[in-house]
C-alpha cells in the first residue's frame, strides 16, 4: 500500500474527504518525525512505538575495494510493533 492508497482507505473508513484524509495523514507523519527527531518517543498503544536509537561507530568494509573504513556514530529511527499489531499480523488474534 502506498500513500495515495492509504489516503483512500482512511477516507473510506472515516467521514473525511480524501483531501481531509491526506491532511490528517501528513499531520500524523510530520508530528511523529518531529517528535522522534527531538529525541522523544511516540507510543501508540496497540500499534507500536517510534524512537530514536544511537548506532555506535564501527569499522566496515568497502564492498568495491575491500578496504577497511570507519563508519561514524549515528542516530537512526526505530519502530517496535505493539502486542496487538504483532498478534494481528501473526494471525493469533
């Protein structure tokens, strides 16, 4: 499912127009991104949680030349699925 299909599905399930659904989806995504970028977490009970996670510096290998390279420390977004989401996907609900 891509973004436009998601907007169609939201409009179908709610009483929002497609334009309203698009604005709502954009607002949700932007709020999650801004919050996680600030280092805070976003938890949607039953769905999951988004948070920033630190990835330590490490030594890697250039796949083209085989030379060793230093990969710097970085912060990456992480998503952990909630129990309800996991159960629904696995068919155990």
